[in-house]
C-alpha cells in the first residue's frame, strides 16, 4: 500500500511537470506578448468583480443571519436598553457605509476596466468632493459622539434614589465576594492591613457600622426595579466586574473603590421565558448534548473581564433578580458579620 501511494505521488509530479511544459510551449504560438492584456481579458475581470461583489454581499448577509442568535439577550436594565439602541444605530450606520463604499469600489472596478480605445482623464483634485467626504462624516460622527456622551454622563451619574441598594463586589484571585449593607444602609469601612482568613474582605473591626454588613460567597440576589449601586474593590490585581445582561462593566482596581449603578428591569424567571433567551438556550443545550453534558438553564452572570491569572475563568457568580418580596425574604435569612464572628 505504501509503495502504491509513493508511486501515485511520483506520477502526479511527472504529470504536473508535463502539463507545465505544454503551457510553456503553447505560449510561443501566441501572436501577442504574453503580458499584454486584451479587451476580452479586461471585460472578463470587470464582470468577475461584479459577481464577486454579489457573492461578497450575500456572504455577509448569510453571516449575520447565521450568527445573530449567538448575541446577548435583550438588556435587563434601564440604561442597558439605551446602550442597545446606541449600538443598533451605530451598526446600521456602519453597515450602510459598508454596502455603499463596497458597491462603488466593485462597480468602478467594472466601469473603468481596461479598454484599448479608452483615454485616461487627468483628474487631480475637486474641492466639492473633498468638502463632501470631509463634512458629511464629521457631521455624522458629531451626532454619534454627542448622543453617546449624553447617555454616558447619565449612566455614570451618582445614584440619587434614597432607597438604593448598595452592594460591594470584592474581587481577588480567583473569586468574588458580595457585601450587602445592613439595616443602616451603609457599608462599614475597610482596611487592607486587616485582611486575614476570617476577614477576607479586610473589614475594619473598629468600625461598628460594619457589624450588620452581610457577606455573600454564593449567588448574588437583587430586587427588580430598585436602583443598585455597585462599589467595586480588588485585593490583588486589576479585575473587571462584568454583568453582560445588564450592560454593566467597571474595573476593580487595587487601592481604590470604583462605582457603577443600574436598575434591573426583568427578573431571572421573566428572562428565562423571553423567546430569544429560550431559543438561545435551546442552541446551547443542543451543543452540550453533543458533548455529553447536562442541560443548563439561563442565569444572569457576574464575570471578570480581565485576564487576571491562570484561573481567571473561575471568577463567575450567578445573579438572581427577583421580586422585592422574594429579595427581602432571602436577605432576612442571611447572617450579619457580627453574628457570624460571635459564633466563631
């Protein structure tokens, strides 16, 4: 068998050599120089450009249709809906420009294809064209930037709701700890020098204001329709608190407290029933079944969006958005820091 394979390869090499030899000999029979293109050649290449343009656009549309269901579900926060709107309009603009510019690129390649009878026109400059392709993009980008800055300032403004819920997200290699305020609505102060096995987030033991704080190492619960103020800290390296379904992200920087606020608009149960989410999870579980894995259900996620070390992928927490009643019942079952310390 090995001998036959080697023989076949040798015969293919010999056949290829003979074919190249025939092509080389045929060149001598032509009456024109080999490198000179004819009008027939140029017409063929011009039409090929048009066909390539059609196939190129068709492939782009197919790609969008094929992968659109792999994008995130609808935003589950108030500001997230605005971000999605800005994203959509920017994509519409980019796609419009993509089609227009590429259409003219390929069309002009066809229209101005080589022709032995054509005479080139000397056209070095046109002030009107220069003005058009300078002013029009500038005006469009000005609108994009103005609206982007307007909504960015609103999103990043300080939380104003007196009934806001303050949650601290404490990052370290390689997990998250959530700290909730107690009945006083305030978090106790922290001191990195007091970090220890029993004080993993470095709470200042002298500050009695933190005695009613609640530490959570499992699923993070949030109520729907309430303003959530996230205070984000890091023990070691730069992490990034990323809540993709709420369109929220903020770096966790050692030595400082960063901040983000948002208001959830859909409970976890409601999002699980969303038609797009149902379809998305069906696709995920179909792939998991092929790999012999158990099916999963949808959950909001807290992720780290910085490559912070070898176990970066472990920095994940489920977020459960629920009704005010369910949230209060869950919170009532959690033990404050002081109670936990007394038991130890």
